[in-house]
């Protein structure tokens, strides 16, 4: 007589509220060709907040930054997700002239 063995696999799924998501990132490709990684919450953080992070990390004044995603210049008062920016997307940084 052959015995059959049944294996039960348990998969656990955890749901985390969107505003608690950690580890979301965007890449900033600067005008000098270098790419930098910034941690942010794309559904909550504004363009202005991202510009401040760039100023803090790279030393470029907020007033001199121009951020572009998908051929659109980003406005300071908008949330990143307003531009359909998602985790790990690349945003381009230019100097204002």
C-alpha cells in the first residue's frame, strides 16, 4: 500500500497602509550625468520636499533646480504621484538659467 503525503503551504500576506510604506525610492539623474537615489513616499511627498532633499544631499539650491519627468517640468506644490511617478522611476534634474 502506498501512502500519499500532502504538503500544506501557508502564505502570509501583510497589508501596509500607503502612508507607512518605507523603502520607496526615486532616482535623480543630474545635469552632470550622475544618478542619485532618494528615499521618498511617491504618493505623499511633494516636489518641493524632493527638491529640499536634493538640496540637503547634493548642495543644489532649491531655487536653482528644475525637475523633469516624462517631458514635464514638475511644479513644487504637486505630489509626485500627481505626475504618475512610481517607485524606482527616474527624474531628471536641470539647472534653472
